[in-house]
């Protein structure tokens, strides 16, 4: 089974196992709080309101992570963090 790091829009880093049989979540940790609005809530167009993709304008993290030297660098609209992924650092 191949293992991958997956980063989602909720600020979670997931270690996932992937094989022809499917996806298995091996571990998950929350590293960064979402601060950007998804933009899928109420929208004003001209003088009328309409709903895009439901009425949810939830907070998300849009920025892609960077991986370098056993670290992951993450950012939202308020902060940038660097987290070691080396087990010897803990």
C-alpha cells in the first residue's frame, strides 16, 4: 500500500494509504484553522440576491502546502507555520 500526505481545506493533514482496493485513512491531525470564506454562500448580483451552491459560506484553507526537508509549511490569511514531520523532533 502506498502512503501519501493529504492536506484538506479544513486545515487537516492526513496520512492516507492508497491501493487498488481503495483509500484508507491511517492518521489525521489538525494543523491550521481555516480563515478564507469559500465564496459559495449568498451572492448579490445586481439588485437581487441568489444562492450559489447552497447557502453555505464556510471557512476554508485555500493555500497549498509546501514540503521541504521533513517539514510542512502551511498558511492561511493570518499566519504561516512550519511543522516538523521528523519523528526525531518529538
